[in-house]
């Protein structure tokens, strides 16, 4: 039988739908018997749903930063 530690290790795969039939069956069987793991998976699903609702971070232009770093590197090499 699956342990709580094993369930936690596979929880991301479960939530992402990346488990095979047998693995999913073992996890579901464990969840039927373990109240704490059911609570953990519920919290993980809630967290996942909340994160999906957040706006995406704006994409910043990395070129000015790369230019400044290159200039600093050139200055260091000249010394």
C-alpha cells in the first residue's frame, strides 16, 4: 500500500494528470483510507486553481540588463 510520503511525492503528477492507471488507482485507494492526504490534495487543488486565476507576470525586456552586464564585464577586463 502507498504511504503518505509516496502520495505527497506523486501529488503533482496526480494533479497534472500525468499518472498511469495503476499509479492513479493506488493513489485513489490511499485517499479513500487517509483523511490527512485527502485534505492535502484538496489544499493542493485549491492552490492550483488560485494560481491559475492570477494574472501573468509582465514580460520585461532583458536586453538593457544584458547590455549593462556586458559593459560591466568589459570594464572589468580592461582593468
